[in-house]
C-alpha cells in the first residue's frame, strides 16, 4: 500500500476544514509523494502491467492521457496500442469547467498545445467515445475514490457520458505511492473501476 493507514488517518483528521480545503491539503501531500516515489523504473513496471492486459482490450476504444511533470506517462503504451491497430483517443480541454472531448490519436495527427501545456490532437482529429479510459490521478483509495487535480474535468466528462447512457470502464494509472487507505469524497466524485500501478492491478467493487 502506498501509505500506512494510521499515518494517513492522521492526515484526514488534522483539523476542522471544509471538503475543498481538505482535498487541497491532501493533494499537495500526494503530489510530493509522487515526485519522490515515482521514477522511470516504477513507470516502466506499471506500463508493462498495462501491456500484459492489452490483449483483453482488443477491439476496444481506449481513452488515454499524455503525462506531464512527475505524472506516470503512458506514451509508450499509446504507441504500442496504435501500432496494434487499436482506436486510441487523447483528452482535449475544449473549455474550462466543461467536459473533455477525446480525439483520435494517430502517428500523423496534427497536435496542438493546451492551455495547460499538454499536447493534444488538433481540431481535425476525429472525436471518439472511449469504452475504456485510463485516467490520471493525484490519489486513489481502496474504494476507488479518485482525487484529481481540482479542475473536475474527468468527473464532468464521465457524468455526462452516464447521463447519455454510456458507461465506460474507468481505470486509474498511477504509482503505488498514490494509493492510500481513504480519501474524502464529494457527491460528484467518480469512483474508479480499477487501478494499475507498478505493484498491482486492483479491481474495486
């Protein structure tokens, strides 16, 4: 487990604060953990675990992100999936506080820079609706509660899909240090179906 349970419970009960402030404090802590306990070796192990699952994703439209900073970057997985003929979509921020759009990624697609400095397919790339989403995260707990970066993009996107009858599988991709016993959850927070790290592939009920 990424963090000792007693140690983490102390962080959750550190003082009276609202949900937003609590999440902000935990987010800063988990980002520090990721920076110090990530690394190329652990990232390679997590991506190898993804590659081992690739056969079960045959014929599935996969939504994947491109990492930035100390995030676990799945670019080698993206390239491997595309090479095998999979339909792969990358998230595009159309507007702040709006759902994401996933556009198809191909080696020759024209890329553009988002306002966050992340490469994403340009407007000519075809939009897709993924059956499986490998989602980035700051932290996740043993119930599948996901802590993101605070923008709410994935929560809004998944909520919109579900309202329209589309229910993709959502799998988090992260380092083991980002897996903690418990996280606070708001009513709009989306729970993951599973989590892939360098140490394990977990399924959440």
